[in-house]
C-alpha cells in the first residue's frame, strides 16, 4: 500500500485548506516563541504572546469569523479551521487568540447589536482593542445562572451600576484581565426596579490609558500549571457606572425609563439562547485539543521508527520501538481515534457554520449543534490529555525534555478539559438533549426540570425510541444473522461496528430513562434520583458521542474514491471501531452482545490491524502537515 500523503492532507484540510496553510506559514514564521516560552520571564512572555496575536491579526487569520465590513473574513467555518490549526503551535498564543477574538469578540458580535459592532469590532478584529470575557467567578464556574455580580439599573442617570457583592463573586481566571485588557464583557445579574432579570452581559472599561479604571480592582492569578503567556486575573467592581448602552442588547434591553424588554419571554430560555450563541468557543477548543494530540502523535511516531531498544528479532540489531506489538498497541489506536475525531470535528464545524450563517437556523438544529459541540469538545480534549501522556511515555526520558514539546503540550492542554465548559458537565448536557429528544422545552429545563420532564413525558418515548426490538429490526436490514447479527456479521464490517455502538447507546439511554422514572415513582427527591444515575447518564452520553464519531469516520471513508488512501483509512476506521468496542468489552459481554470467543477475536483483530497500519504510520501522521518547526524535538524526529 502506497499512501498519497498530499492527497490525504488535502482530504483532511478539506474546504479550508487555504486558511490552514496561511496559519501553518505564520506558525513557522513565529516558531521562536516555542523556545521563548521556556526562556522569558512571565511578563516578557505575556507581552511576546500579545505581540504575536496582534501580528497574526494583521494577516487576517484570526478575524475570519467576523463580518467583512469590520475587517473580518465573513466565514465562520474558516475561523474555526484557523483556530484548530493554530493549536499546532504555542498554546498561549492559541488561547490568547481564543480569549480576544472568540470569547471577547464573539460576545460583542453575538450578544451585541449594531451600535456595539460599530463601536468595537474594527479595532477588536485588528487587535488594537484587547478585551476580556468575564463570566466565571470564584464561587461559580459551571453554574453560570448563579453568578453573584450585580448590574443594577439607575433610571435617574440611565446607567447600570456594576457591583461585586463579595469575594466569591469576584471574576476569576479571566484571560487578558491581569495586564492587557481594556474592556471586559461582564456577565452579571441584571436588576431593574425590584426585579431580577437574570444574567446579562455588559461592556465595562477595566483600564483607561493603561491604568486600572476607577472602581475596578484587578489581581493577577499568578503562575498557572501552563498557558503562562496568557494574563489571567481576578476583577472586582465597586459600583462601577456604565451607560445604558453598555448592555449587550440583542436579546433584551432596558428602556431609558427603566422598563425591561426582551424578545424571549421565558427567562431560562433567554439565558440558554444567549449562551447558545457562544457555542463557537466550545467547537474551537475541541478542535484544538484534537490538533494538539496530532503534534504529540507525530513526534512519538517519528521517534518510534528511529529509536531502537533491545535485540528482539535479530542478533545484530536492536528492534525499532514501533516494531514492538506493545508500542503499536499504544500509539496506533490513538492515531485511529485522532482521525475519527478529526472527521467528527469536520461535521460539527460544518453544522456550526450552517447554523450561524443562516443555512439551517431552526431551533432543533441549534440544540443539536449545542449538544454535538459539547460532546465533541469533551471527547476531543480528553483525547488530547490521554494521548499526550501516552506519547510522552512512548518517548521515554527524551519525552521529558522541554525541547521535545511534551512539557508544554501537557501543561497547556490540561485545562482544555475544564474551560469552555467542564467536560463532565458538558456530557450531562449531551444526555439532556438525548433524553428530551431536543424537545422544545429543552432550553427551559434546569436539571430538576429535566428529571421531571423525562419521567413525566419522555420516558415512554425514550424507551420506545431506543427499544432493543426496534434497533434489531433496523440492524436486520443491514447485517446477516437475524437476532444473532452480533455473532454472524464480519468483524470488519462497518455496519456491525455501528450496530454495536448504537446498541450500547440505546440500551444505556433507555436504562437511564427507566432508572429516573423508577426513582420518581418511588417519590425520591428528583435531585437525588438524578445524582444516583449520573454515572449512567455520562456513560450514555459518551456512548452517543462515540457513535457519532464512528459514523463520521465511516461516512468519510465511504465517500472516498477507491485507492490506497481509502484502503488505509478503512483500516484505520476498523481499528478505531474495534478498539472502542474492545475498551468496553465488559459492558458488551454483560449485555449479551459479545461472546467470549468473539471478544477474543476482536482483540486479535485489533492486533492484526495495528500490524497492517504499522508500515504507513509515519505517512498517517505526516498527512496532518504539522509544520516541522512545531515538532521541534531535533533528536526525536530527525
Ligand atoms: C486558564 C484558565 C482560563 C480561563 N479563562 C476564562 C475566561 O477568560 N473567562 C471566563 O469567564 N472563565 C475562564 N475560565 C474559567 C473556566 O471556564 C471555569 O474554570 C470552568 O467553567 C469550570 O468552572 P469551575 O472552575 O468553577 O469548576 P466547577 O464548576 O466548580 O467544577 C469542579 C468539578 O465539579 C464537577 N461538577 C460541577 N458541577 C457538577 C454537577 N452538576 N454534577 C457533577 N459534577 C459536577 C465538575 O465536573 C468539576 O470536575 C478559565 C479557567 C482557567 C483555569
């Protein structure tokens, strides 16, 4: 088998090849930052990162998602692709770009209206106006609805008064806050008259002429585990007054006289609609995690075809690491999963583009996008953490030296599992979508509401929809063997793999629904019921997202023309599917879908596939086209 690597790169880069190449060129041009990150003190490193972000803004790569009239590129899909590619390089630069253009810029663009766009976007897109996205507080990160910061409307002066009532309501971990931010989009509880209208966003100056603004207090968060080129900080507001127009008013406004108005009546729905517009950040971080994993795998794979250790098959020469079955088992399924996640990310990026470009604007698609973005982000970032660790170990002691990249990769990507939504919290969001089938009530439901909804209304439909009986009917059309499909089908049949993952997903989901219903029928407190089944909920969400990931991979392979590239990706797809089933074989056996004999044959097949993929492993990682300057590791990659 001879892979056509440039053709594979073209397939992976897809419609965004041009912007990805622009980013690759920029990464190579500024590659010295990888070494500077180790050498400069915190202040100098932060300034260097800021300067690079501004320089990159000048090339257009960071503004792809903004309207052209403000100097942007007007292409949301391209902006995500650019961000993903940037993850090959220094991740402080990536995260600073994310804070400035994704979070700060995204909030102004999505939550603001024309007056905010005209006032800020041009300077923001050019990198002249740096800003923060100040949502999280020390007391509340995941539970944004419970934020403590208050924005009280003063009709006499037509201003909002922003206040931090206590230390638990101070803004915390806020990127761009400690040094570079001039403005902050501050999320606060809006109070008008004697009513609280829930969380809204306000544009608040935090620095004027380089000095911290009156009434604002800022503290540096100090050294972090990684990402030390980003200036994270804490912010307190002491009765800071901003004009009425500072409210980002796309979904709600306060009239000069002090009347609250919103196009969305239900407060819960309003809140989730507002947050939903910010989903792009989540899509970006998921894609960045997947690409950071590619850097680690590229280094470890290239090292494994150069590094020899112990004589094994020859008396005269030691064995290459990648010729050991164990090393293949450690790295090659991770390469397969990276490809799978890459294609799943393609799907979610396209969905994001379509929803936000007005191609598919309906509510159902929005909810589906939100759930899919949450799931892909969680799986992509967990994958990064796991893969980078495995690759570091696969490079032995050399993997521990900073020049070989793993120190920064590990430290900088670790937090990807937490910011832009904690992964475990996100997986519960995925399950919520599934259990309610993205019903129109979806956004109105808090956790307790969801339990009630599922138990009162949806449980029958969930169980009906996911009944093993129906699934078997569907499977029967695709696979031989009737009820014995899981015994009769070929182990390398993609329809078999899909049927297995669908069975697991549907079984888990209906199990969750039944358990929720049983708890409620027994009059147990709904919160307690949910808490007891939470591990099951997250497992169901994981099963769902893995099924989506496999589907994306299978569909991609099926769309390819015949040839060696297709054959290679088909093998890789089988490897992903079978290693995924293998990893959960206890569950499949517990639920009667895997005999001992077949389970063993799957493990054997995973080994076979690893051996088949071994000769093309380097081509597979080369196809990601990580610029050689980003790999560094002079002694590892040659
Ligand atoms: C480097 C860095 C940069 C950041 N940048 C920004 C920024 O620019 N702007 C901004 O607004 N924020 C930012 N954040 C904050 C980040 O988004 C939050 O840390 C994140 O949302 C998690 O919130 P938390 O820290 O309060 O964790 P918590 O919500 O307290 O979570 C702690 C643990 O509890 C678990 N948990 C929480 N709720 C549940 C539940 N219902 N069921 C089961 N388990 C649960 C979680 O899974 C997690 O493991 C940043 C953070 C860091 C570290």
